[in-house]
């Protein structure tokens, strides 16, 4: 095999993904925008590159990073504030223009179920997104930049809320009062499944498709977060009792159709 995979953004998701792919025999190049992290990436077997994508330019050796690459995984979240309008899409346009000058013709774009906004009911990949925030609007626009490029085979993976080592939304909700939307279902996914799903796309060549990546279990937020806080020994949150039963269930229809089997339940997660 010995395919070379590039991961733009080796953070909470990107670095474990790099390590997972290395164990499977892939060669992995990874980027960070923080110089102090280069040594850490290298020590874990990743070929590290210091690269920062800006609206008008890209700082760092992008051409060298892209050399000999079979698949590029774009794992750079918008991280937008209201004052940054236009920022993320401009950065992705800059990246895509440079890809056109490279050998890369396969891209996995890491996205989010936030592109579905405030839709309710069962949401599948065939559902038309209706982003409700500037961040999710730009994320959807960035998806389309890659999807509509005929030169690229692109897979879009829309992850639900991420949980895993050091990351659990129950910690942010612990002890809070007057919370809304308690009767809405959760749409979550564990890091382990994130790694397996992205790897499955790579290994099976699931190109030119969109995947909803959410664990297919949808307890109500008030029930789930109360239970998880108790497991973690945290103060439970309190939800308003007057909310209507609304919200969305994001169905991983494409993954189920492909025969993907989820590995890590969201309710069994009870570690830091």
C-alpha cells in the first residue's frame, strides 16, 4: 500500500487520525500552524509541516507538503467570529487554487452537521442543508468549493458533536440552569468512530459522496447530559420544562448503506 495521506490540521481529531493511519501502513504528512508542535508531530511518526492558510496567501512549504500525496484530508474548522465574515471561505478558496497546481486529486473534507441548522425531524444526506449561523453557512460554501471542482474526487464527512478523550459537552453543561432544548435529541459521535469512518472512506474509495457521521442513538439532551454528568461525578444541568419536542435526528444513512458498523457508543463514554 504505502499511500501518502496529508492531514491539514493535526489537532484533537487530526493527530489521532494520523497515528491510526500510520499503524495501518500509510505514510502521513501533517500540518500545524504552531511551530512548537512540530517536534511532537515528528516524534509520533508524522512528517510535520508548518503551514498557515490566510485569505490572501498561504505561509509555509505547501508545495512540498502536497508532493507525492494520494489523498488530502482537510480538517480545518471555521472557528469564526462575527467579525471574521468571509474569512473561512476565502482561505479554502486559496487552498483549492493551490491544489489545482498539485498532483492531489482526492480530498476528504471534514465538515459538520451544523450545516443543517435548525431543521427538525430525520435528516439524511439527501436533505437540503439550511445553515443558521455564519460559521455553518461558510462551512457549507466551503464544501461546495471542493464538490463542484470536476478535477477533484471529494468525500464530505459531516460529523455530529465530537466526544472522546478530554472532550465531552457534559463538562460545559454541568451545573447550568435554565437550559433550552432539553427535549431535542443529541447528535454525537465518538473519536474512535471518527477515525474508523475517515479510514473507511480512504480504504473503500467512497468518493463523490456526502456522509452524515453521527452515532445512531438519539436520547433527549436533558436525559443524556443528566446521565453523563452523574457518571462523571459532575453537577447535573437543569433544563426548562416548557420546551416543545423539536430538533433533528441526523441519520447516517450512507454509512449504514455501505455496511459501516459503529464501534463506540455515546452512552458508554464515561472517561475524561
